[in-house]
C-alpha cells in the first residue's frame, strides 16, 4: 500500500541497486551468523523477463553449512525424484528464521501474524507470481527495497 500523502519510493537504478546489494547482503548474513550458508550461483539467475517488473533476480544456493540445529525435527524431509520446482515469496525476517532452522513450515496461526486462507506453505511455479507475495523491504536501510524468494521442491501428491 502507498503511504498516505507521500509518494511511493523511487525505483533505484539497476546498477546502483546491484552494487548496494553485493555489499550489504554479505554483511546482513554476517550480522545474523549466517555466513557461508548461501553460495552465489550467477549461472542460475533467471532471465529478466521471468522476474517481477523486469528487475534483476540473483540466485543463491542454500547449503546449510554452519547451521547447527539445537533440536531434532520431524518436519525435515528429503525430496524424491518426482518432486516439482516452485517458488515461495516471503519476508526477510522469515528468511533469517528459515536459514537458522533449515525448515520452511506451514502458516497455521493467524494470532502470530501468519496470513493465509488455508494452512500450508504457499508456492507457485511462476517466479513473477511469487514476487508479488514477497514483501519489498528496505532491508539495508539504504532506501532500496528488496524482495526475497525461495526456490523449493514439493511433492505433487501433497497439494491441497
């Protein structure tokens, strides 16, 4: 939603946003003790026409290195050969929790601020659609708004 009586923030030039992100994102990871858990893979960057509003998307592979679970979870699963690829748009705060825990759990409690129609993890095979669900946030306090998306694998038989 646009703030009342104020203009929406201007879109930063791509070259500036790219440079700012390349500097700020590693620092964001370090501040949250998440360094080394993601690997940049530019070969997997989606083409601009697949991205929301033609803005550049950058791909990082989650490897979980450095993650030390303090609990055992029955929610952890291993993908099978027939699982399909989809995308999940989320908040930066949620990314921090997902990376720390290694789990992406379903929304199930509106009292905790979860937004949903039915319990579950909402995903789409369309990158642009997932972008609309990702919340643009001024994560690095530099006036540039970024979105975060997760590429996930799902079991087609588990769809509701």
